[in-house]
C-alpha cells in the first residue's frame, strides 16, 4: 500500500457545488498533513495544513480521521477558479506526495 | 522578490548532453529539495539538503549530482541526459528538515530531452 493515496478524479462539478476529496495514509503514527493546490503547468502551492483538530479557511475545510486513516478536503460553493489538482502531503514521511486529485468546476 | 527561483524555466536538449538547473531561495529556510514530476504528474523526491549537507538521496541515478554552495542555493547537474529524464523539476525549501511547516516550491524547470 502506498504511503498516501488519492482518487485521481477528475471530479467534474458545477459552480456552487460542494465537493470533497479524500487522501488515505498507511502509517497510523502519522501526525500532520497538508493539502497543496497545483494549477496546470504551475508549481504546487500550500493550501492548508491538517492536524488532529482540523482546519477551516473560508470555503475550505480540512479534516483528519485517525480511525479510518484518511484526511479530507471539503470545498463549499465551488468557483471556476478552484479548478486545479489537489495534492495531499505528509504522514510519516513528509517528503511524500499523493498523485493528486483533479477538480474541474464548470459554469 | 520571488521566494524560490529556478533557472532556466525551459530546457530542451539532446540525449547525451550535460545540463544544470539552478535554484535560489530568499526565505532563510534551512532545507532545500529537488522534486521530479513526470508526465503522469506524480511528484517524487530526489534530494534534500539541510544547511548545505545532503540528507536525502532517493535512489536517483548517479548521473544526477546536486550541489549546495550555501543554504540559499541548491543546483542540480545532470550528466548524459536520457529520454526518460524528460520531466518538470521543482526546487523547494522548508523551514526545517521534515517539511513539518510545508514546502515553498519554485516555478519549475521543464526539461525535454530529444
């Protein structure tokens, strides 16, 4: 099993929709994670951190589920500009990134 | 005043050539990294340097040689380029060696070997 795994998508959603992605991790000792956003032909940019207490920033909410060993990213009221690939990172080996989940928001 | 800057942005070269990519960060971070992102968009760690010292070398062919003259710079030299080296190479930095505070990436170098 890979250290972090993501559903590659794509998730195609209309504007205004709520969408959620998960990232599963294999090492139960993992403490902290991050979500990054990567636009086409650009570098990954840190979106938010995810610790045991979860994190919320405007329309974005990230949570950690230790029992089931996954982290989630919830995006409410999707905008066209949210279209990107979302990468999860962290776990026991913070050098590892998931393969990314592609989100496409359409009008 | 870009935080992590890489040059060149694009690099097209023939098989067998030797090329270098340069990276500089002005964030005062102690640790710098090279990541490779292949055509399937998978981001894979290659090297990590902490304060000029190599701390991670992830089974990368020895044709790849990183060099860190100081903690703000991390260069990547590639000898005898192969078709399979075509990818986007990202430099990154973090406040400390485990990436526990997240990474700041450069804009990437798109390498095409023909």
